[in-house]
C-alpha cells in the first residue's frame, strides 16, 4: 500500500489532505466571518467552491487516517479514478476562485479606499492566498494518484 | 496511430490545436490592439500567458498537420509526457489569466464607468472569453493525451 508516497491511503496523502482541509477552512473563515462578502460575485464564488472543497477534503482525511492508523485499505481502480477526477475538478475550481478573489481584492484596494477599507481588503487577500495553497495541495494529491493509476 | 481520437497526430487533435491557436490569438488581439492594457497587472498577465500559448499551439498544429497529411509519426512516451505536462501547465496558467481578466473587467465596468469606457470593457471581456475557450481546448488535448499514455 505504501508503494507511492502521496497516493490514497499513505501518510503523505493524509498530510496533503489535512493541509487542504486547514487551508480551505481558513479561506472560508477569512471570507465569511465578515458579512459583506455577498456584494461581489467573486467572493460568493470563492465561498461556494470552498464549501465544496472542505467536505471533500475532510472525507478523504478520514479515509486516509483509517488506512494509516487502523487497517490498510485495498486500492480499487474505480475509486481512485473518481478521486482523481474530483481532485482535478476541485483544483480547477479553486484556482479560478483564488484568482478571481485575488484580482477583485487587489483592484478594490488599488482603485479607491472607499470601496473596501484596507483592513477588510487584507482579509480578502488572505482568503485568496489560503485558496491558492489549498489548490496547490489539491493538485499535488491528484497528480500522485494519477501516477498510481496505471500500476493498478 | 489513429487508435484514440484527440491524441497527438490525429485529425481531432489537429482541430483542437487549431481552435487553441485561433482563440489564444483572438484573446491576444482583443487585448493588445488597445494600448491601455498595461495599466492593470491582470491584463499584462493575460498577454504574457497568451504569448506563451500561441507559439505552443502553433508548433503542435504543425506537428499534427505533418502527421495527418504527410507521414504518420511514431508516438514516443517521453515526447507525449512533455506535451501533457506543457498542456496541463498552460491550461492552469490560461485559466488563471482568464479568471483574473474576467473579474477585473467586470469589476471595472460595475464600479464606475469612468475607469473603463463600456466599449473598452467589452473588449476586455471578449478577450477573457477567448482565453476561457482556449483553456477548455487545452484541457481537452491534455486529457486525451493522458488517456493515451498508459497504453504506450
């Protein structure tokens, strides 16, 4: 089972999934603890996408933790394929969300302070940075699993 | 050679690459025929990325056209791997560029007409739409080639 670090069921995969959960939750919290996010479509989109990434990563954290600490799971090509497709789709969505949020926040800050106080805009930027990190880890997971697929 | 439509050297691949070339050139032209694009980082980024996508797609159009019309090329796993990696990297870059451009153009239009006359902003939006189409075709190419790789 431990033949490829980073693929489903290994401790490296557990670390990647854990990072995804942390970063996507952080992105969601930075955006949502403020009430004004729904005035811009880009921010609503980030919240929607992160609302998809959080349960996905949490589920896979549980699967990996079970496989690492309790009982090694058998790899099934069909399940790995579904996980790869889900990861790829979510990584594209979260990259898009991170880019739109980053550019919107930067533009609001650059154009005029009145649209967005500096303190609020910094939080939007932090949220975008967290979404970028979540995308990066999600891409890593999908590539590791993709590498494993032909050998199954 | 024609075992999988859409993989390197087939006529479907030629059509995909041709579409990529057209859409990325259109995105570049919509953005560059105007002189003011360098006042926003997002637009400069789109121009940079499309400046990478255009020569990449053109090279692969030539390779595919040679393979379809002149002489069937032999698939080499190493070359296919390089093409898949290049396609994936460029598809992520062009998605990011399209998203940032779309959100910036929409926000400029939404905030105030003075930042960007409606006619100019429509051109920015068209450029973003072309970049999205180019991303979509590029993703298709990379997935078709990825599907081919394990059988080599």
